[in-house]
C-alpha cells in the first residue's frame, strides 16, 4: 500500500501514534474516492489528520475507561476487607472464634471470585495485571522439613527438574530454624531462586520467568535419612503458592489473636493502597493526554472544520469518500465509534 513520496511523509508523521492496523486502515480509507480515482495529496493529508486525531482520542479514551474500571475494583476490594475488619469486634487479644474464622474465609473466597470474574485487572497477589512480570512462587511439601533443628548434620542434594541445575545443602547439627533458613537461602540464591518463610514455617521459593521451570518441574531429592530419605531419590512436586486472599483466609485459623489478624488484613489493604496510587497516576496521565488531543483539535480551525464536515457527511448517510471507504477498509471499531460519537 504505497502512496507517493509526499503522502508517505505525511502518513508517517500524522499517523505515527497509531497501531500498524489503524495506520494502514486510515491510509486505505483516504487514498481513493468512490469511483476509485486517486485523491489529491493535499486532501489526503487533511483527512489523515482528522482520522488520526479521532483514532488517538478513541484509543486514549478506551485506556482511560479501563483504568477507571480498575480503580473501582481496587476500591471495592479495599472496602470488602474493611468490612471484614470491622466485623472482628471481639476483644483484641482473644483468638478468633470458629464462627469468625468461617465467616472470614467465606467472605475472602467470595471477594477472590469477584476479582477473578472481573476484567482481570488485579493478579492473585493484588498487584496490577500486566504491569510487570510476576515471579513464579511455589511452596515445598510440609512433610519435608528443612528448617527445624536436628541433632545430626545432613547433606541434601536437589536436582531441579530437567533444567540440569542442582542445589547442595549442608544443614549442620544444632542449627536453629533461622540459621537453617539462611543456609537454604544462600544455596538457592546461586540458582537465582529466592526463599522465604511464613508464620507457619512454610518455605516458599520464587523465581523470575526465565528460571520458573526450576520450580515447576518435580525435584529429585536425596538425603541421609535425617530430613530426606536416604537411598533412591525422592520425587517432590512443589505446589503453586496460594493467592494473597487465600493465604489471608487460612491465617484466620492460625492467628494468635484478633488484633494480629486485623493487622494482617491491614497489610493487604496497604498493598491495595499502593496499587491504587499507581492507577490514579495512570488515570491522571491519560486525562492530560486526552485533553491535549482535544485541545489540538479545537485550536486548529481548518482541522476542526474538516472534522465537522466529515462527521456530518458520515451521519447524513449520503455517499462520501471517507464513510464508504472507511467501511470497506474495516477501520477498527474504536475509531469508527469515536468518529460517529
């Protein structure tokens, strides 16, 4: 779809903000009239300016709508956690009752289902979907205890799936859980795997996408019978980590006091606040971008006149070069919708 050299220069400058599909569709829409004759280049340039502005505004408007929807979802999730926190009106230093535990788990499960059933704006860890690559996180079977103190030293060898990578652990006799955790963290750091532990001494392993295979495929572990069986390797499949809300639901049964559980809820709320701050910044930037596009349209008298004429022609139902050829060229729905707005 080659135009003249002059038209090529115009299209590259005026349409550069558009996607390749929209750019090609706009060029196709203005290059010929109803009879198939080549449209003068000056006329092409003016029509391209109008259509490109419409397309830019439509694209930014769509992003803004999605951002506002995400902001609503975050606020709804925050309020749901706030309601749960207020329901915990027992004395701060008592343990949650069985009914409170059940209610908390049910409400958190319902909230997670609502978030999953939405547009997927939030990940299961209450971060922005698609913002950055989320590390893969998995947990080791609780039947294998690498942290508790033991009377004997043990050498543990771990083959990380079919990646060809291996980890060698030395867990000395008499070491505390904290010291054993440091040994595990140091050994796995060489494989670009981070290790953490929760309040129940459950080990979690995290890796970026490039190393996720090391956690997704079964491990082959051998030991000396202290923590891991001696002899033939034991195959161990790590389990993907629970979502943040699922973890919060399970914590209802293990929290020592109501106050402790309230603090855990507040931590989840704080994470939502941080995400909300990022989304609000995105919304502000998009609003400014849309205002700039609209200002550039209104400040250009010739462009505004051309835009209004095209809009009237398309709404009138009469044959016009732009309306007919745009339909034939199948310009994206967002552009057409905005143009007819």
